[in-house]
C-alpha cells in the first residue's frame, strides 16, 4: 500500500521507474493484494496509464482485469475502472476523453501530457487500429469473456453499465462477425442489449443505439431477433419523443438502426408493414409553408427518413412485398405527403432530389399510385401537372446534374408497366391533341431531344424510349408525329428527324456529333423499331439510313466511336430480324448480302458484341436508377440493357442464317403454330367437357340432397302414422272395457239412465276423435300426392340434364325411391281399410249397447229421457254415415294415388331409356378423346422429328424448358452482378 501511494504521490526516491515497470508492479498488486481498496487503487492507476501505455497495459494487465470482472462483482467502482481500462486499450477512437469527475492520478513516470501532441498520421492510425484488433482477438478468444460482459450489462449502476456498453461497442467495431456469433448463441444475449433502449438515463440509451447499430450490421439472424424484441415500436417512440425530423443526433442514430434492420431483410420488412408502422412514418414528412433555414441535422434526418421509405419499396425487393408497401403508403397518405414536399418551395436541393427518387420508387409499377401522381398539379398559375414541371427541370442545363437524373428516374418509374401513362405522353405529341397555349410533356421532350445540350438530348431520348417500352400501339402512334423544321418547308416525321441528326451534314451533324447525343438517339431508335415491323418499314423507307449505318459500322474509328458503331450494328440487326419484307430493295436477304459485302459477318458480330463489353453497360445493367459520377459517363439506360441482352443472340443467328435455313425455319414455325392451334382447340374442348361434368356433378348433388329431404319427410310421416295407431289401440281398449261391464237392470232407474247417458257421451267423443284422425290421414295422403308430383317433375328434369354413368345411377336410385313410396302408400291403404272395419265394429257395438240398455228400462223411466236418448242415437248414426262417406272419399284418393304411381313408373322407364342413350354417347365421347390423344402423340412425334432434322442441319433448337433454364440463369447472373 505504501508503494502504491508512493507511486501516486510521486515521492519515490532515486531514479524513476519506467512505464513498463510501473505497470508490471501495478499488475502484481492487482493479482496479489487481498484488500479490495488496494486492488481498486491499482486498477485506477492502470486506467490512467492505459492511453499513453496502451501496448504495455494491454499485454500485461488484460488477464488481471478480466479476473477482476469475474471475482469483484460486488464492488461497482472497481468494475467501472476495469471496464474503462479495457475500453481504452481496445478502442481505436483517439478523441475519447477520460471522465473528469474521477480523481486525477498523476505519477511522474506516467504523467505525459497528450493534449498538445499532434494527431497521428495515417501509418500511426493504422498501427493503432491493428493494435485494437489484436487486443480484441485476445479478449474474445474465450467466448465466456463476452458472456461475462453481457451479464455485467444487467447491473443498473451507471459506472458499470455505461463502460460495459462502450466496451462491447468497441469489440463489435474491431471484430464484428466473431462477437456477433458469440452474442447470437448466448442465452438472452440480444434481449439484454435491447433493454438498454428502455434505460431512463439518456447517455446509456444513446450509446445503446450505437451498440445495436454495430450489432445488426450484415447479420440477418440478429436483425430478426432485434426486430421481434419490439425494436420498431421503441425506435419510433424515441423518434417521436425527440421531435421527428427536427430532432437531434439521437433521431439520426435511430434511423440508422432502422435502416440496418430493414435493408435487404424481407422478413423484417414484412413485419414492419404488418405492424402498421408505415402509417407512423407519415408525420415525419409534414413541412410548413416556411421552409427556409433548415438545420444540417434536420436535412440529415429527413434524408435518412426518405431512405427508409425507399428501402421498403426498393426495386430489388420481391414484387409482391413492394406492391403491398406501395398500396399501404398510398392508403395512409404517405405518397400524398411526399408529393407535397415535391411541390413545396424552399426545400433544400439534396432533400428535393432524394424526395423525387423516393416518389419514383413508391409509384414504380403501381397503377393506382401512378394515376395519383399523374393528377398532382404544381401550385402555379395556371396550375401545371407535376410531370411537366419536373420535365422542365430535366431539360434545363442549369439545373444540378443529380436533380436531372432524379427527374429522369421519376419519369421512367411513372411509365414503368403503365400503358395508360405511355399513351397520355405520346398523345401530347399527336397533331390532334397539341394545345398551343400550354406546354405539354411531349413538347418538352421534343425540345430536349433537339437542343444544343447533349445531356438534355440523352435524357429526352431515354424518356421518350420509356414511353414506347413494350407498347406496340404507341410505337405505331408515334410514327404520326410531324415536326415543323423551318418556314416554307414541309414538316418531317419525328423518326425522320432523328435519323437526319445521325446521318445528314451541316449544323445537324455538328450538333449530333457528340457521342452522348448519338448514343441517346440510337437507343431511342432501337427501342422504337424493335418488335414493330411497321416502324422498321418506315425507317428503311428513307434511302439514306441503311448506307449511313453500313458506313458507320465498316469504318475504323476511335475508342469512343466504337460504342456508336455497336449501336448502329444493333439498329441494322433489328431491321433484319423484324423485317416483314414489304420493301423490295431492303428485304432480309438483301440486307444480309449487304452486310456480307460491305462489312463482313464476323466484323458485324464483333461490333455488335462491343456494346455488352463496355464498362458503363455493366454499371447500368445493375439497377434501374440512373446513378452516374459525371454527365459524361451517362450513356446507357437500364431498360435498354435488357433489350440488348434479348436481341444480341437472335440478331447474330439471323445474320448467319441462309435463305434456305430461314425457309425451313418458317416451315417449322408454321407447323408448330398449327400444332399449337390444334392443342388449343383440344384444350378448349376439354375445358368444355370439364364444365359439363362439373354441372352434372352439381345436379347430382342437388338431387341427392332432395332425395335426403324426401326420405326424412317419409320418416316423419311413418312416425305420425305410428302415433295414430297407438291412439287407436288405446281407444279400442277403452271401448272393450265398457262393453264388458255388467248392466244392473233391476236397480234404480235414475242411476241406469245416468250411466247410459255417460256412456253415450263418451262414445260420441271417441267417434269424434276417430273423425279427426281420419281427417289427418286424408291430409297426409294429400301431402303424399304432392310429393309424388314433385318426384315426377324432378324425374323429368333429370331426364333432360343427366348425362353419362352418373345420370344412370341417379335414375336407378330415383326408381328405387318410387318403389319404396309405392309400398308405403299400399301399407297406408291397408291401414285405412283396417280403420274402416274397426269403425264399423264400433258402430255395431254402439248400436248393440243401446238395444241392450233400452229393453231393460221399466215403465218408471221417463218418456222424455227416452226420446232424448233416441235423438242422440240418431245423431250418432248420422255422424257414422258421414264418416262412411269420408272413408269412401279416402278410397277414391287411394285409387288416384295408385294411378299416379303407375304414371311415375312409366316415367322411370323413360328415364332408363334416356340413361342407356347417354351411356352410349359417353362411350362415343371417350372414343373421340382417345382418337384426339393419338393425334396429339402423332403431332408431338412429327415436331420431334422436325427438331432433329433442324439439329442435323446445324441449327440450334431450343425447347421451352431450355428457354426457362436460360432465363433463370440470366436472372441469377444479374443478381450476382448486383451483389458485386
């Protein structure tokens, strides 16, 4: 302890020890001291020496410091000193200063004053970086050290958590991949780091953002874990709390972390969209009327916010994800807000440029967004469409180069897969739609196409080419455009004027002599006449075009002109490949003979292949956005590179083919077309048959459901009949008991009369009950009648619609059901007859009971009562006669029902006949299909033999599978180029 105090106080006698010796003694003190205070002082001294003697402290003290972290977890002060010391020896940031709140440690041998030392040169900085990387490797050799550091971050003490965050950040900066791997496999490692964002101390939260930025670099797995730890929610909350675009550096750090999480990570992008976080981005872009005096930090923040929007709708994302994000941005009003910034005044130039690029990608390929953008007007008097205002900037040579490139990209995205927009642009050039009082997009493009500025020429040519991309109708419409060259001269077509700039002399030659202008015009012409035989005919109709092209290709010119020669060769090749031989002087054969005589086939192909070998061609093919370091390097358009890639091979083959080979190929094409037509007819026939089968299946299903309903109805009726039978049996038992009871004739007369009256009343009620039951039976028989009628109608419908074996089986089932119903009706008829006999028996018994009761009366019985009894018996007789009449009616109904059953049986027989006929038709149809399949097999064999003959003649015949494989290989090559 005395030694340490002597070192600190600088009171040691004799010669001063060197820095290495002092560090060695301090390390020994850390390792051997038993008192915590001694170890703490020694570690504090090492911290003060760690910047000046970085090498010595790192090599001698690192193991002791790590041991302190493991053993002295209870003392936050010594942990903080140890973490700060490790940070000083690992971090390469020379500007990091010590915490001035700590006690100053100034021993004489280590009191070097660095503040006036000049900054190290590049070599010294490189050595320092190498030193930090070496110490980082030493620290992470044992993964437990990183795990230990992660556990220390759980300490809430400021002097432990903050140095721990800084140390882990420095480790990630020096050896990002290795540290990421350790954190990824550490239990709850990423979750512990995410807790830093919830720390109430802003210093730790802000350094936690820097740590997460380093942690999420180029590691998709960690990015996903961070995203699913509610990172988006927390970061957006912090941005809102800090003031959105008006916030400070913290907002910038949050935006950089969001970019790390979302860029090239489709899973996180989908999670961001599904979580409705796109809607929370809209308030970021709300700008006021006064946009003057933007701070540098606000410009940076808004620039990163725009980049975040672009990440979600980047063309490199999957088309489905991009379209979904574009739809969300339109629905939540984000696109409208961006267009407001686009048309606002006072917006800084770089923000305006990035906003144009962002709007471009939000509308690219989305018809709804493109239509909205077409409706946006600039706040001018009179109002002008935003497209016109942007094109005015593009053709204005005084505007910044990056802004002009952004406007061109916006125009390209507006026309991408937008045939409606293409038609609107071309329509502004047609004579019938030109308005002399207003400036249109077509007029601006023509003005830029023929201006003195070569960059305006190129931009206008490329923009006009995008108005024709993959749109045959607009290519033909553009042939109608006429231009007035000068007073007194007839107007010339736009196609003619473009070729004049390339081929004629005087001022036009000097204006078009620049390579950029000529390349732009040649790209426009190639796009225009490709896949449009009418445009090819118009181009060849000018007698000067072909000689000019052959002269350009055959000359030996400089390096810059070789690109022009290649494009001329491509243009001439398009004239051959898409030639319909309508001009006698410029048929395919004559043009190929001209190439062979004037240029040479090999020389022609060599000049054509120079296009794809150009460095700027490869750069333009990587991504759709035109990004060039300087205007002079702006030569190729992304969509044009696709066209070149598509046409280069076919043009080479077309030039080398002879007329006989072309004729054979035409014959093969015709044969294939005929085969395709036959296959198409068969496919249509099969589709029709599938539709008919589907309809029949639906009819069978409906009839099956109706059959189930009828069966359930029959079951209900059977249960009802059983109930009636039970009731009848109960009534019969009651009547039997009453008839068997002894009659006391010698008893009191009034008692006998009372008993007789009661029995007659009960008998009348029972007869009334029987009448109601018979009424119910009659109603049920009527229901059966209606059911049979419905069965007849359904059987008739089935006879008209049922086809094939399915219809036959359903008819058989209906026949069985009708037989079952017939047997049920017969059983019901027998039950009715039984009820009639039983009713007659009841009447007989009633009459017998009355005859037995009347003679037993004595003279003392009142005559009036006898008369009343006789009248009641007469009423019962009347009711019995009426029941007989009703029973007779039921019998007649049964006869009618049997007749209807007979007619239904005949209908079933007719259905069986129709079924047999339908089965015959199905067999014939199957035979026809077998014949068609045989014919298809023969056609396939003929095509195969023709392809073998072509291969024998030396021609390359590509199957559909080969074409698909080649397209897939091309797409993989493009993706590899983009990654490079």
